[in-house]
């Protein structure tokens, strides 16, 4: 028993703040639901949150279909969370996942449509690969700019998000518009779609996503490249001193981040959407930031965070149908989770968690991204 | 002076920090009227905590503070200042772009009736005060145009201007040249005559013996002894401070220089702000020889060292390693050729503080066999990394509860030992050490000095940079003085007199 606790200790030390943040977010959202219940037809109902949360859970995990929906929603979030997370490990805040996601989705749609009649074993991997590479190229641009000129990646990726959405709208309208539809869209991907594993919609993407989690974890923890990425993120001066090349690592990490974001777009395209049309939602891009922060940039943490956010998306419709609590409550909970993660002092006060000895670098990267500069590293004797 | 009532008494002061560290363990300290009382102790002994309690920055768990025999509570710096306590921190708290007078009155500005700043009156008063204390400071000049020694005097002026009768100086000589140190000592003596009582925090034994009327030694939060300088000596004080006998003299032995290992010719380099900091440096280091560079900080030593190890690209000149031009090689390539480097700032460059010890022990060798292997050296090998870390921790006496702690949890001395252990490998040709003992206590300094000499005796060419003149003098076989980007003098160890070198450091000229 003691041995097991000893092994769990460090994991819990890392996971405690995210877990408590979730608990606190549910509690505060419950207050919002109770207060707002007074203004609805059902009338004031202090037990409404409980009912709503039970339905939310049932919707996400209560049936085979629910679980499938959860996994389908979680898969792109895993890729996107890894994209943000690996950037944070290198001290980079990639806000451009949304843009890289769109570029990846578009490219996968075009290549998938071109290979629509080819066997799945040919078309699907090529479309995936094309989506990933397109995302990688789109991630390389801000990475190169940062490495060469010092242009801050937060600024450049925000710009590139808009650039991607507008360029792709133009491309769908004028370059690859499929004939026979009343609105601009790409042609059907046909055989290039991700195969369905089970049920109505559980496609192969979740397998790719879990594989990606394991690969990225292996790279970060076990390889010299991962050591270089982490060192550049934790202390770029020491990285230079140790003979690493922070410029190269920065550009490479943004490229890998873009690759993962592009793959997120590709699996969403090939597994769920099926064609590219202007205005397809890139909400995965921003949810990915939340997933990475909740997962503490740790691939396994990101896996669980993505499952949670996937469960929110999958369970919310049932909650709305059966308790009239609107889906938007999910957005409140997600926002509160991030709020509490950022303001972890609140969580520490409420749950009496002691401050860690070493600064959590991913939050430092995010908060330092807004011009304040990275705060000095943790306490030193 | 000791017959009269002390101006300040601290009785039974205890402070335990969250986490259990007992920083102060019922400390008694008293300060006589017009006394210079030195507080001596290793890093982490509790000196600073005690002074922070006096200045109201830390609340003690137990104990009493009395000023002129009356008990007082000090709840913050404002209280302390109101009771006549002034503090000069190790890092100056001055606004560089304001004038001396503006800095001194900051927070207590003199205004005319309509609220307009009256700087003329302020400057006059400050000039009067400076004259009385024998300071040569022009109140109108901007602080960023002053030397560190002059800035320190501004800090003292600020404290006295605010009515300090009790002045606390935290390691005041750490940043000064020997000349400036002498000047500040005469300032302190003048202040004493003028009626100020002074607490002087230091870990430099010779200085304490020279300036203090009384020395109190603190070890691990306890007062372990109090001496008059006439009744003690450096060896006794060092033993009190560390808790065991310490050898203060470096036994350098005879050097046996071989061929030239490192050669720098006509080197010129810019700093990050594109100022030319290295302006034509020529030097050479033979294997089996320690060459020390003495100089006041900021005269281009850092940039010179960065050029040698490959962190900075010079715009002119050549660096050769055993005859081979390495000017354009990367940091990594130079390491492979046998150059190791102990950086001046261990926390900024030498370590990754959140990393556990094993990763820090191999930080500069992470890509080498056997620490990486498989898939073309892509996969890190935990077992060799851990066993190397264990071996180095043992050999260099790095004290920590286990290897699996973050480097940030180690004391400064142990952090430095991690860096030294990693860099002092056996197949070295050139070892570059920049400020190897900055901020370390006597015991760690002794250890690291011995290791440097052992490397020299094994045939390594050592280039030493230090702002501590004594360290350069004690360790070096040859001493170069760097001033404004150039080497302005060379001394063989036997001819290097402290005063001569110090004068050259301060002025760039060898006046007699």
C-alpha cells in the first residue's frame, strides 16, 4: 500500500490542481445553473445541477453510442492538445492550432476527394499524411519567423489563423469547388474516409490519436530530441550553453506542433465532416489550448483532458434535452477550468494544496506570452 | 563603547520557516553605540533572515527587539526607518535614470507650499550631509553614470538622510574593487565617528578583521561565538563559521606548463547591445597552467569567455586550440575537442533548475555514448545516466537527499558542485572557469579550488576569470588584468602584488 502511494505521489502532485480545478468549475457552474433556473419555466430548482450533471454523464458514457461520441470528439482534441502541449514544453505558445487545423482539414479533403475512388488503404493514409504535412508547413512559418527574427509566435499565429480561414475560403470558391452543390464545398472523399470501427460513427481516428499520445510521450521523455525540446523550454540559456541549437529546436517544435494540428484537422475531415466548406468550425483549435493546459502539457494528461472535453461535447445534448439546461453550460465549465488553472492560488486556498517547489513552466509560458516576459524560474535557496 | 547601553538589542530571536527550516534559533545580538559589528556566517546561516527581522520584512516567531533599551515592534520597513534603522542591500535599490539627489529624497521629497518639488533645497542639504561625512558625491549627477562604489555611497547617504542611526550593510564589498573597498571602509569609520552604529554582514574574513570592532559568528541559525578582532584570527573565525578546521591558504604547488593549448589573437567582439566589449585581446594558456584574468566586472571578461567557448561570435580575431583554428566552430564541436566551461551564472546557464540531478549531471553530454544510443544516438539511456550521476555526486560530495530531486532544491554550493563535477572531466584540454566560487561558503570554495588545481596538475590549460581579486591571485600561475576590453598587464604569480594589480584593474594604468 505504501509503495503504491509512493509511486502515485508524484503523479498526484502533478494532477491535483487540474482535478481540483474541474471540481471547482463544476461547483461554480452549478451555482450559475441554480440561479438561472429561477428565471425559467421550471422555476427555482436547487437540485437542477445534479440532474443536469447526471444526464451529462449518462449522455457521454451511459450507452455504446455515448461512448463512441465521446471518443470521436476526443480524438482531434488529443492531436490538438499534443500540438499545443509540445509547443509549451519548448516554451512556445502555439495559438495557431486553429489555422493549422483548417489547413490540415482542407488538404485532407482535397487529396481525399482526388483519391475518392482509390482503395481506402491507399487514399486514407495519403490524405492523412497530406493534411499533417500541410499543417507542418503552416506551423513551420511562425516557427521560422520566431527563430530567425524573434517575431513572437502568439502574434504571428493569430494572424495566420485569419489568413488560413480567408485563403481557404477563396480556394474553395475559386480553385476546388465541387460542381453540383448549391454552396461552395469540396467533392466527396468517398473511399478515403476513415473506416468505422464500431457503432454508427466510431472511426479509426481515436486509434491514431492514442498512438500519437504514446509516440509524443516517448519522444519527450526518452529521446535526445525530447530532452532538447524540454531544455530549450525550461532554460534556453542553458540549452545554448549545453551545445543545443535553440533556433533549430524552436523551428522544429513549431513544425511538429503544426503537424499534429494538421492531423487533428485531417482526422476530423476524414472521420466526421467529409468535405471542406467555408466556415467549418475550428473550435478544436481553441479547445486544444484548454486541453493542453488541463493536461499540464503531459501527453498522458492531455489524453485524459481530451476525453473529458470529448465527454462534455458528447453528453451535452442529452443534458439539454432532458433537463433544459443549455449546452452552453459546458462552455462555462470549460472556461472556469482554465480560469482556475491560471489562478491556481484560489484552488490551493480552497483545497489546501501546497505550492510546488518549481514553477510550472507551461503556465509561465502562457502568462508570459502577453508581453510580460517569462517570470524567473522557481524558488532557489 | 561596550560599557554603555547598547543602541540595539535582539534577544532570543527565533524564526522557523514553513517547511521546518529553523533559520534563527534564539539568537542574541547587541550593537553598541558607535560600534561596527560584523555578522559573519556561511550562506544560509541565517544572517539575512535576522536582518530582515530587524528591518521588518520578516516577523519572528519569538524574541524581542530593543532600541535604546526600550522594546519595539517593527512591522515593516517604514517602522524600521522611523526608528532610525537603515539598510543597504547587496543589490542596490536605486533608480538609474534619476539624479543622486532625486534618489536620496525619493519617497520623502521636499516640496514648496504649492506641492512643487524643491530640488534645490534637497541638493543643498544632501551636499551638506555628504561634506560632513566626507563623501565626494555630486548630488546633480545621474546614478547610472556612477561606479558601483559611488552608487553604494549614494545608498548609504539615502539611509543617513532618512535619519538612520543604525545602519545595516549586507555584503557591501561583494561588488567592489580593492580600492573601492578601502574607500568604503574609511566611509564607515567616518560614519562611526559621526555617531552611527553599523552592522556589517560578510563572509570575507580579512575584511571583517580589518573593519569590525566586534565579530559575531552565526552557524545554522545559532550564534556560535563573538570575538574582538584583536583576540582572534582568520583560522579561528573560519572554523567557527564552518564548524571544522578549514585551510584558507591555497597550496598551489609548482606548475609544469607544457605547450600552448589555448591561443587568442586580436579578438574583438560586441556585447548584446552591440557595444564593442572585447577590443583586441591577445592571450595564451599553456597546458598545465592556470591563467587568471583579473578585472572589475563589465570590462569584457564575460564576452571574452563566451567567445572562447563558442557562445558568442567575435567579429575579428582568431581562437586556436592546440594550433587548430576553432573560431568558427559551434559550442558542441568545441566541447568535442576538449573545452569545458563553468559559467559565471550557474542558475542561468549551468543548470536547468527544474530538472532532476541526473539530467543536470549530463546536461552538456546528453548526446554522447553511453548516455544516448540506439536509433543513431536518438534514445536516451537511463541506466548510464543514473550511474554517472551517482558517481559524480559521490566524487564531488554533492549533498542531497537523493538523486531524484530538482537542482533548484540544492544549496548554491551544491549546485556549483554539480556544474563543476560535470565539466571537470578527465579528457579535457582547456577548462574555462568564470567566477567558480561566487556566493559560496568557505568549505565549498576550498573544495573547488583544490579541484581546479588538480586539473591543472593533470595537464589541463585553465583560464580563470573572477571578480574576486584574491581568488585570481591565489590560484593563478599567471595573472592578466583586463580593462575596457583589453589586457593591460601581465604578472607572474610571484610578482603580482595585490595593490599593483588592484590599481591596474581600477584605472587601466600602472601608476606608482
